[in-house]
C-alpha cells in the first residue's frame, strides 16, 4: 500500500464499522441463549467471522442476510461437539472467551488460531479455568494455543486477576454461565464492560462494584435461564473512529464527523486523551441506553496540550490505560505532533497483542523521523517532529498498519506499508475510507 499526502484540509462525514468487541459477543451470547437474536451493525471482519465460523462448527445455525445476522440460539447446554479443530484465526477475543464456554461443555474440543495466536499468552485464562475444575491443556506445553479442552462441570470461583483484562474476565463469567455456577472476578482497574452489559440484556444476574481499595469486581450468580432479547444493535467501533479523529487533528483546516460511535466509558479513554491534547471535539445526538453512543465531531485546532503536568509533560498511564489500550499506537503517532514530551506508561500489555506493539511502533516511527523510545511499559516521545515517508512493516498487526497509514497522511513524501491487507482483521474498508480524505 502506497500513501502520499497532499496535506490538503478535508471535511468528511462517515460511519465506521460496528464495534468488534460487541460483534464477537453478540454471536457468542446469541448462540448460548434461548430464542433467536437479530444483530444489526455486525462487523464482518476476519476476527468476527472467525467467531461465527467456530459457533457454526458447534452446531449453531447463523443466517447472514447482509445487514442482519440472525443467530438461532441453542441454549446454555445445546452446543454440539465439533467435527474438526476450531480455528479462531487471529482473534484473541475468540480464543479466550470461547475457552471459557468450551470448558463447561460435555464434550472435548481443540481450539487454535494462526501463528500470532499460537504465540499469545493463554495461561491467563488456563489458570482461572483450571481453578474452576476445567481440564484444559496447552498442547505444546508453552501456555499458548492450540488448547485441548475436555469439557466438564465447573464449580464456583472468586478470582483476582493481576491484569485488567476484559477477555480474562469474560472468559470466567462465560464459564460460570455455561456451568450454572457463581463466579467473581476482581481486577486492578476497570476493563471494558461489554460482557456485563450484554449479559444483563440476556437476563443474567450480574453485578459490578468498585471496592474500597480501588479494585473492581464483577460477579455473576448461577443462571437458570438465558433468553435472547430478540435484537442487538452494534454501535460503531470507537477504535476505528480514532484513526479518522486523529487524521483531522494532524491536518490543519480539517473537520471530521464520525456517526453513531460507541462511547462506553470503559472504552472511551481516547476521547479524554484527545481533550488533554487540546482537541476541539464534541459529542452530538448522544444515546445512553444500553451501549452508549454518539456522533463525534472534531475540528482541527492548534494542539496546546492543556493536559500537561507540572514538568510540561503529557503523561498517559494508570487507570485510563485499559480504556484505550487499542488506541495507544494511534496516540503515539499523535504525540509526534505535540509541542511537548509525551510519556505513555503502564501499558506492558502492548507487548502481547498481535505484535509487540511497543517495539514495532518504535521501529516504524523512527523510520519516519520520530523522536521516540520504547520503554518496558510504553513510550517516550519528544515532539513536535516532522515525519517523512518510509517503507514500514506493521508485522501483520492491523492497528499498527492503520496508525501508520494516518501518520503517512501528515508525512512528507511517500509511505509504503508492507502486508497492508492485515487491516482486514478489524476494518476491511479502511483504506478506501482513508483515501476519501485525500
């Protein structure tokens, strides 16, 4: 993929694809429910289609009528033993959440994925599932997929997670749901709560509380019924919207309106950071029922960085990190344009995503002229710097490819992105939309 910026200002309006996290869960929860679930706004990306394929292999009928996906639920105990190995593709969400579901079934299954998934850490779900009585084995003995899961009845658990991870939390909650037992998960910070919100709409007894020590606990009671609400509307993905909001921030005179974006507080940390950078951003037509969403309008303005600390640094870390972990590569690009030093910390989780995002972003932004250093848990970026075109390698990581494509819009000269089609994992139409800005 070759991108050359004209640096012309743009005014553009778009609707980004449906939220990836919610799309995954709509298929999973619909499959486990009694009754049919109609899903609109479903993201037909490679990751979400992997989830769909896995549940079809488990005997769930799923109809794709274009704009509407209909899942014919089998109930909590209606899944069938697969006739082949379940392939999660590149999807960590599919792998970790399905591990919880499969651990509570009455059959054995093997769950694997692509080369990237087979390197990503699965001990974080193997350990709590084993503590619940699950029989789950990493076939290569390295704590990664492929996972051999011999389903069985599980028991109650109170689990304290060392990391704030919606995938770990959801895995445990789904294992309890399918096994008819109780579970609680305590996290050091509040991770995204899409599972809790959707479980409530399906009738589960689930509660989330903030504890006196600042930790957060989500607890589910034994389920006796799990019934589809009939319809699920998936809002636009704020992670996808972030690239276009950032483009408008980087190109003077630009304005963007991204319609119907999910602004769940456990996902919307990017909006707080943009405001700290001095962005002129507003939410319009807000709808706060279920998954909150709004139209997001951003007008280019000089980045004055009102969120700097007493040292003149913009520090991004602590509790906000789980709410913007997927947007940190894009934030690193934006930081190259700020008139200050940006310190991103407490984000060691970036090392175990589709790539080591700290190393890969540092490598590629340096190629483009950025003054950036990777740290053990983030980045230090000195701005502002003028970026220039380069040949970059996103290491098959969709979020890095998209972040650097936006960087290319504001860079001098031509940028070549290797293996650019990795964006199909989450946003198949990304480059077409991006080229509309030029």
